[in-house]
């Protein structure tokens, strides 16, 4: 009897060829495809997997699960790898891995497979996640193993009567979910060249954005965006709606030469209109609701969490500890943020909160002022005392020489 | 014989009144005014100081010194307090304090004075700096001491025949140097209100920016911007030119509710067209020239340096140690960055460097690829080993229960 | 009718005098004394407070509450300020403040008072805690306010017939709880002098320790020490028992020149036999049960938590966020640690845990080895790739010059 | 003509066998042996290399270079990996790699070789260093490649007439230099077992230490220990002398279950009498000479530097940047530290410095006190203001519910 393998199936050429290739390695292939917000036609993908040889084909709408378990935490931690990349693909890999393992266990499969090459980050994220969830499962990476050129792969597909997608001549390598879209390869490999318009899909170029701004109000409850202009949405619904609205105004284009985990620099282009709008609004709400020492330390947690996720360590015990910190901070993040979407900007124009620590009576320079100006004298004296003593001692010491 | 005091003189109402007030405290007042890039009419200020009672009046063009000693370091460390504020005023205070102390020592003064109130950060920056540079000098803060209302101050000025500025009814409190302009007070004290256009001066509103982009090339040598579109400039000249050019395109408006050192939150509006353009370009050049582990640790230094400066500790021995780290990193930051200025954006479209670590042969997905894909297998195995062992042990352990 | 004030009462001279002094300020004084493990005679203290003028006298055995809420967290975070000081007094202040506020609210008092001077850390800890718990309460610090010399204070005490303690000529200033004992002043103020034996109380000098070691086994459950040599104890009981046992062997003497929050350096001598023994044992158990990336990041949390507590910010919302991280990590810290107490050392000789990630089959160099040596080749290739590319580029670049 | 290879030669069995094995791979072997303070008989090793087949044999006394370039920086950064391990072997690898590369370039060799296995950290350190210094050189790791059992290796050695060392039955794997001695394997692989006395060589057991303490004075100039009891030494000489003296008193035994870079935990035993004594003395001198904010941030640099070195990234451009920070801090670290060596302890009893920031007049509680106690009132008010506002707002908010 053949061993079963669960393959992360996208419907594209690589994973369709992988079905055949795995069959030749003597596996029964079970395909598994998730929709994490890229707007896949799941029925089509399901059937195609069977057409190219899978014995079974799972399709899963995981949009809301992805929003709740991954996008929300990325939002609340303002997760930007190297200050720029909102972790789009890095967020979906642990969820896909989890589904693969669940299906493998349910189906009695002995292995899982993914379509990553040998030089990206995603292979690490898949394989470390799978090993964490079920160390008994073998992991096979057909694309990494077969090492074919594009031409050889197409030749193989033709021989095996695997349908060749019509956009095969696209030079780009794309991944997408509701938190954004990533693009690499082709002309993008030259960091001196501006990305051409065709590299983008979710956003208008600034030149093509409306001349009239949209001003929206986003309401947060305990750090969760719950309403847009007063209307409640599911989290995935709200993010997708913002992708449309902010994308129309050209918000969220990112052009990044980044350091991959596998030791190389690569140039990537991202579009994250909803994510960038939400992160900006959320940060401004934190600016009025978090106390200084918390606001100054939270970025340390955010940076570590971002790196842990980028580096494929979602299932490390470090992750829940970082998330526990994060969760504690969000109870105060309630309120409304007014955002103007215009010419590629998401400009926060106003923010208010029942938990606001901004106190106009302390801040004002009018006669309403309640701040005790004399307290500053004593404060400065002790605050500057170490520097003063240091200078005094060193000056005395240098005079000796 | 009267004791001498050196007053940081701006030419405005507060410090003009302070001249008189200090004279009443039995001081001979020596005025000192620096131009750090706000475009002051130094001759006018010099004469005005004498007119309102100063026995001597120093004016100093410190633009290039400020650029070299302060703005450059802020640029190279991408110094943004709380991720947003480019330290505009915080940068000039240590330089002004140094000049005050130098003049005090030269003139045999026993005290120095500044025009800050008791609730801002600048009083701390002045007083800690002065205490570090010469702990023997007394420091007097007339505005903090006299505690007058606006009306009382004007009444006093009229009595003393001190000229009242014509823009006295401006609700705003403004500070400016070549690294930017800060504005607070008035309607800005309500964080739910959008800042009105009159609050801005260095930048066009996006609605009023040109419909044609300017695309510029900035050349860096060891982290220093030396050329704009191929033409060499002094550093202060280059920053001021960029303030004009990027300001015309609406770049660099910042609206920030920040945590002051003295324990309150305040809402400030900044305009930093040159600073924001340069920081963005410099960061992108670092993205291709700094090795990963350096790029990932440098932000720790940057954050600490930013806080040290914001908190008035420029003359702490921690500062030169942080700067020594920074300097070591800049030797690699050579090259050219192409920036598109458009509708409030400074978009880096291309970057190139003789020190670039981006290696197209390692990054490419074409047949030019020189990356060893098999190496990834071993890498992943060891990278994920701790997580794998952890999961294995905890799963085994949880089965026992 | 007089206003009521709740005074943190120790039974010593300062707070006894404070009762009288506060009565002269027209307060009714309610005394409150906690036992947090220093072994106070609470009946005696209770009566003395009444004798010197208090209208009411509370005494509270808070040992177990202190152990559970404060000492445990200090243990689990290996809290050592500046790498040396186990936060003894800093831990008890928030608890005392909480009790003072509770009694003040119950008794309808309008103020609370503490016996701290104006140059220590404890005044900050008390006053920030009280302001956080009930910002309406006034705080009075009699010793800081009256500014008497020692002689003046004694003169006042005699006039008011307040009993003068017999050890009044002791030059030391001491604070103690179950987490340790602190001592300052007198000869200790000269950091070139070794602390004399009389400065110590909880520990034997190494010269006077037994020549036979005690070897003990400490069992931890989820990071909590629950058993000593197989016998269960309350947490406070276990710590106090270890203070005796480890103190006999001279464990836990610390001589520290530390940076106070109020800007000065001071020299302190601490004795923490139980605390140091437990922290060492706990850390070694973490060494085998925490995964590398967690073990490497936890110290960042520990350092911040330690500073927050030292700096009097226990009631900041940063604290529960840090504790939430900490708590997540402790679920793995189960097992037994064998410790040899001998000549001032607490030497961990062995550690074992059902959650141990130490895997002899991976670690061994015998033929049992299950580690894949070939994986290292790929790992090294990618791990070193950034450095290699960097060197290659810079060498090529430097040849050009 | 055969290619040449430079082998890091120790004189032991593994590298002697490697000479033969490399000859069979068709290399001419050039042996290279460094003395970094382990007290090797370099003449013997030189001759033995030739005897077992090397065509040339270099021996280098690198003790003082190792002390100046590596041990000193480890001392000044108090480098303890995971808070425990003083980086003994990790420090020597970059120096050995540099010498191998220099000889390879001089001799026209095309490859270098080291004797590491595939599961340790040292292979990473060697190979990353070599790739950084000369990416053209091949690196061969014979022991990792041949994958023999101990018996097979001995069989091979007998066939090739390679002398078998008499201590071959030792179960331990040892590395040593002047910064300490590391030991692993054998019974040490069980972390529940106490290390047997035979595992130690540089230190007496506490049971066997003298009953009379030695009290020494160490003088530092700009962070460099220059004198012992008033007598000047070379740095390597001073460290070796302290190894003897402190080792006699049992100082510096460390028993550590550590996280290796290659993903496993291993148990190691270290002896570092000189290193631990010097680090402790140096830290105490910093405690009185470094200003608070510098003392609190320096550990961040220290931890990163320690990890960079442990992880084999000495030749990363991050290292010189970290060292530039470190160097800036050491100008103040001048003075004398008195240390009592006794029963396994190096107890700092006194410290004094011309740069001391400890100010008895500020610290004292006697009438000499110059500290302004009133300043504390204002300080506390502003220091606690964020927490106070936070509590006020949240309490008001929670009442609404």
C-alpha cells in the first residue's frame, strides 16, 4: 500500500507538477488549499487538484481564522520586519502548516509537502512549523529537490498533460493574503530600477488616485478594530474592505531590500493598504492610551515578535510569552481614530479614547494649566545629577594631568 | 559691582522681557542669539537685545556647526523619538547651552538664563547641559520663575517700553532650526482636531503640491549626504535646499501626541521636509550596504541615542559611546539614492552602492542563480532543532497527564 | 474634627517621633505595621504605637502574601538590580503602600505618611504607589520635612517622652524582609573599606561556616519552589528555612555600590541567603527546560522588570504586561535541583526535569549519537553567508582604492 | 603538483590522523600550532607534525596577542554567554583562523583544515572566520568527514604508525587557553551527576583550598589590568599568574548546560580562575566610575558582543562597532580593586578610583550631607505623574461600567 502525502496546493504550475512528481515517488497525494484572503476560486482549485492526480482535495476558507489568530496580533504589535515589511507571507505559513498536519493526522499520511524553493524563507517557516506540530511527519519539498529549470518543468508538465497557466510568462513571483501582497523576481531584482506599475495589483499609483480624500473613522475595542464609520464588521471583512478603500487611494506600497533568514538580501515589493492603515491608526490610539514606560518598552516586544515570526519560529514557546505581554497592553486601546485617505497617505487627523491619558489641563499653556511648574526644578536637579557629578569629576581629573 | 548673566536671547517677547526682569534681579545681561537654521535676521536681533537693555549682544551663525555636530548624527541614527519626532528642538539645546557657557566663561559671568517654562523638555536639556559643562554656573529661568499670565507679561512689557511683537495673538508656540519646525498650543491642544493649515509653514498641504514630481539623486559618502543631483553642497546648505524642495511637495508633516520627559503627554506638530527625505534615503542605502546582524542591532543604538538626546543627556558619557558605534557603521554607507518627491511622499525608487551586499547572482530566480539550495536543508534542520525538541518533550509530557 | 492619617509604623525611633510630630500637625494618627518576614514582635509594635500617641494601631502578618505576590516573581525573574541587588526593600514597598491605602480608605483618612528621608529610593516607591492606588490621598514624609539632625530628633523625643531605643548608637540603617536584609551608612560609606562582621546578621562569615556541606534538593512546580528535601512548605516558610540553612553556610552576602533612582551612588551591603540559593537553583532548572530563543530573550524582560520595581513603578501598567510574559515561561520549569551549600557557595550539582530539553542522544559524543553531523555543513554555509558576502565586497572595494 | 593545505594542528590523535588522511586526499599538509596560553610544548608539537607526515610545521606563541586582542575585550565586556560561560574556546578560534589564512596565503595553499566534529560550535567559528578572511580558500573538516568510531580511528592510526597518546582512555574532550579551560563528554553528559574531581585541572576543590586567604590589589588603567600588588605585568603574564593564584583558592569553576549554536543543549564544565577574578574586579571598578545611564546600557552591548563571538561572527562588521562603544567606556575605568581570594570566592573588599563618581558628601547620612532633600519632592511628582494619570483615568473609566 502506498504512503499518503498531504501537499500544500495552490492551483499553480509548481504544485500541479508536484502532484505528478510525488506520485512518481510512490505517494498517494492529498491536496490541501487554504483561502487566507487572496480571493481564490476554491471550487476551481479543488477540482484542478483532482484533475492533475490528487486522490483527495481539501479546500478551506481560513480568512477569519487567519484574521483573528495572525493578522490581529501583527496589527497590535505593529509588526514591520526591518521597519518596513508587514510579514504578509510569514503570517500565513504557520496556519497552513497547522492545517496540513491536521489533515495528515486525520488521513493517516506519513508526509507533507510544500512548493517552496531552497532559497526563500517560507521553506523554513513550513518545515520548522511542521516539525514542531508533529515531528514524526516527513517533509518533502519537490521544487527544491527536482532542481529543474523553468523550461524543464514546462517540458515535464506537457509530457504529463498538466495544464500550463496562461500567465506563465509573468516574470513575477507573487503571494497574497488579506494582510497584503508580496512580489519579487523579474525587473525587481535590480534595486536601482523603480518597480513598474504592472508589479502592483492592490493599489493605485498615486498619479491615479482620486483627487478627493476619503475620511474614515475606525473604532477599536481592546485593540481590535471593530467598526468602520460606525458599522460593525468581522475582522477579515474589515481588513478586506480597507484593502479596497485604502488601495484605491494608493496607500501601502512598500519597496524593500530585505535580509532573508537564509543569508541573502532580496528586493521585494509589497502592497498592504488595509494593514498599513490599521497599524497607523492603532499606533496613534496607543499614543494617547499607553503610559510612557509601557509605550517605550512595547517596541522591544514588537521587534522580537516580528523577528520570531519572520524567522519561522511561530511554534516556539517564545511566541505565546510575547503574545501574553501584548495582550495585557491592549485592554486600554479603546477609542476612535479619524483617518484621511489621500494620495497614498493614511493620515491620522484625530484620535479620542475613554482611556486617554492625554490631559488637556496638564498639557495646556493657557490659564487652565494644572501642571506644577515648580516640581520641574527638583526633577531637573536629580535627573541631571549623575551627568553633573561625572563632569565635575572628570574635569577635576583632567586638570591634574 | 553687578554680576553678569548670559541670556539665550531669541528676539521674541519672553526673552526681551527677561532682559528687563534680570536687570531688576541686579544682573548685567549679556544676550546671546544663535542661528541654527531658522533663518533669523541676526543684525536685527543683535540690535534689539541692546535696545531692551542688554549690555552686550552676541549673535552666532551656527548653521554648519549644528549640521555637522547634531543633524548629521540624527540623520545617521534615523533618530525619531517614539518612532515619529525627529528631535528638532532637542538637537539644538546642547549646542546653545555650549555657546552660553563659552560666553559666560569668556565674559566672567556667574550665571546663564534661558526662556523656557516649567513644563517643557527644553528646560531640562538646557540645565542638565549647562551643569555638565560648568557646574559652577547658576541657571535662572525667568519665565518659569515669574509665573505671569500672558496679560501680566504684556502689562509689564508696556510699562518697561519693551516692543510688543505684532504676531502676539498667534496661539502657537514655535521652534525652528534646519532640521525642522515644531509647533504646539492653541487648537493643537485638542488631539481630536486636525491641525489647521495655518499651523504649518515649511510645507505645502498635499492639496497644494505640484502635480509633477521632482526626482532627485542624493549621494552619500560614509553616511554623509554630499551631493544633490551631482552638485556638492555644505551639509547645512544641502539640508536647507531639501527643506525647500521637499517642502514644496508637502513632505515631512508629522502630527504627534508624545510623552514628555516631565511626565505629561502633549500634542505637537512638526515639519521636517529635508530631515525626513534624508533619513529615508539614508536608511535605504543602509539596507543594501549593512550586513544583517548589524542592520538588526543598529536600531537598538538608534533608539537609545534618540532617548538620550530627547531626555537632555547629550553631555552624558553614554552619548560618545553610542556615537562611536554609529561612526563605525557609516564607512560602508556610500552610494546614490534616487528619490521621487511627490504629493507628500519621498519615495526611494532606486539605490546603488560600491559597497552593496545585494548580490543579484545570489538573489535571482533565473538560471544565473549561484545560491546553493541544498544548504537550506541542513540549515533548516539545525535552525528548527530547539523548537522540535521542545515540542517533542512537551507532547510526550502532556501525554503522561 | 481632626483629619486622620495612616502612618507606616516600624516601632523604631523615626516613626515613633513621627507619631508625635503628625499629631502636632493636627492629625489623628493611625499606625500600621506589616511583618514581611523580618520577624517582628507585632504585639510589641502594636502596643508601642498606641503608647506614643496613635489612636489606633494595625499590625498585619503579610509574610505569605509578600512571598506569593512579590518574592516569587523576583525569584522567577532572577531580579538583580545592576546584576547584584535582589530588590529586597524595593519589593516590600508596593505591598506596604497598598495596605496603607486600604486602611486609609477603610478609616476615612485623608492622608498617609512614611518614614523615609529625601535621598533614598523608598520615598519614591511609597509615593508613586500611593498616588497610583488613590490619587486623592495626601502623602506626608515627616523625616524629610523636619530636616532635624540626629541630636535634634533625640532632643525632641526626650521632650515628648518617646522611648529611645537602646541600639541608638548603631551607625547602620537596616531594612529586612524574607527576601533579605539591607544595610547602609556608617563605615560602609567608604567603598574602600571591607564591611565589618557586625554589619551582617543573617549569614556567617565564610571563616565561621561549617566544614561539612549540606546538600539539599529543591523541587519546583511551574517555577514555584514547593519542596525542600521532599517535604512541602508554604513559600514563605521555605524561604525562611533556606535563610537559616544557607545563611549558616555564609551564602548570599552582597557588597554593592549602586546607582539610586535619585541620582547618587550609594554603597549597600545585602544578605540574601534564601533568595540567592533559590535564584541559582531556578536558573539552572530553566537552563535545561527553556528553549534557546526563550532563554536568550527572557533576560530582557527580567532586566526591565527589575528596573521597573527598583524605580518604584510596580503599579504601572507595564508591570502586569511583563509579569504576563514571565508567567507563560514558568509552565516548563518543573523538576528537582540538587544544591550543595558550602563555604559561602550554593553550588548546583545536578538538575533533572520531566520537561528537560537536554537530550543525551543529541549531545553525546559516544556511538549513541543521533545528531546529524552533515546538517552542519549547510547550516554553516547560510549562517556565514552575510559575513562572507560582506568581506568579499569590501575586499574588492578596497582593492580599487 | 599537489595542492597545499594548512591544518590547525594540536599534536593530539585527531589532528595527527588528519595529517595522514589529508595526504591520502592528495594534499601536501602544512601543520600550524598556536600556543594561546595552554602551556604547550611547541618544540614537541612542531616535530611531531613532521613525524606524522606534514611537509612543514609552524608553531606560534600567540599568548600576548590573544590576551591583547581577545581576552581584554572579553574582560571589559564581562562576556559571559548565558550569564555563565566566559567564551574560552570561542575567543581563540578567530585568532587561529587568522593565522591559518595568513600561512595559507604565504605558502600558496588552496585549502585549510580543522579538527572539529559536526556538532560543536567551533566548526562554525572556524569556517565563518576563514570565509570572511579569504573566501577563496576551501575548508576541510576531516573528523566531520570521515565519521569513524573511536575504534576505527585507532585502527587507522595503528596502520599508519601514528603514535597513540597514552591518555587515550580519558573520556573527556578538553580545550584550554589563558582565559580558561573547558571540558565536556564522559560522565559530564549526565546533568544530574556532579562533575568528578578528575574533570578539573586548573582549580582546587573548595575542600582542598588553603585556610588562609590571599588578598590582592589589582590596578586598572583605562580598563586594562596592569599591576598586581603594585607590580607591572604583561597582560598574558598577569592572567596566567592569576590563574595560578585564584586557581589555588578554587575560584572560577563553572558547570553549565548551554545552548549551542547548532541547536542542541550540552553540559560543559569550565575553569576560569583568572578570568572570573578579573571580571569581578573590573565590574566593581565600573560600578564606581560609570554614570548610571551608561552602566545600565553597557550590558546590552556586552550581551550582543558575547553572542556575536559565541556564534562565530567575530569578523562581522558588527563586532568593531560594538568594540568602538566598549572602548569609549573604558577611559574612566582607572583605579585599584582589592580582592580577597578564599574558598572559591574572589570577594571585592574595596575599590577606589580617581574617576570615582561615588561622592561621600552626596551619599552620607551624616551631617556632612550635601544632597538637596527637597529636590526629591519635585522629582517624585514628575516621575510618578504618568502612573498617577493612568490610574486616575482607568479608575474613572472602570466606575462607568
